[in-house]
C-alpha cells in the first residue's frame, strides 16, 4: 500500500466519520426531514461519500466515532464549509438554520453562542468572504 493510499483511506474515513456525526445530529429528534435529507445528500457528494457508504452510515451512524476537530481553526474551517453548503442552494430556511446550530454545537461551540455564531457565519457567507476572512471575523465577533 502506497503512502497516497494510506492518506486517501484516512481522509475518506475521516469524511465518513464527519458525515456520520452530522447524520447523528440530524437524527437527534428521531427523524430526518426532507430538508435535512437534501442537506445530507449534498454533504455526501461534497465529502465523496459513495451511495453504499451513505446507506450504511445512515443505518448505522452510531457505530462511527464522533471526532470533532480538536483545533479552533479546524472547527472554523468546518463551520465555513457547512455554512456555505446551507447557503449554496438558497436552502437557508428555519430548519436548516436550526440544523446548522446543532452542528455548530457538535463542532464544539458553546450552546449559548451557537445561534450568534451561525447568524454571523451565514452573514459572512452571504458577503462571499474567503475562509481566512471568515475565520478572523468569527474569532473577533465579540470585540
């Protein structure tokens, strides 16, 4: 096995675990709504989750470990990706904002701040800022 194969398999496993964690959040109320399903479908495409893996993870999401990013910068990067995804197809409805708030908490942001962080994140994505600007603005939003 080459180093690139090891990297690819590790990267894919991380994406699968990330996807499973989001499925777990979506299932936290016991049901996946049509809007959440559409979001998961887009996320699976963006994370290169195969159809078979999608089905398996959806059925057995609890078997995957929750591995939230350990660094604040990595959390901001994931939040940026998720906020762009919510915003991308004009799906920024109440259900999607609530889901993004749940994901924000799952990424390690405090539940008291999740609504404010999500509001700021979606505003920044609407302004079409780049990842560095997004991270800097979120880091300094309380100043």
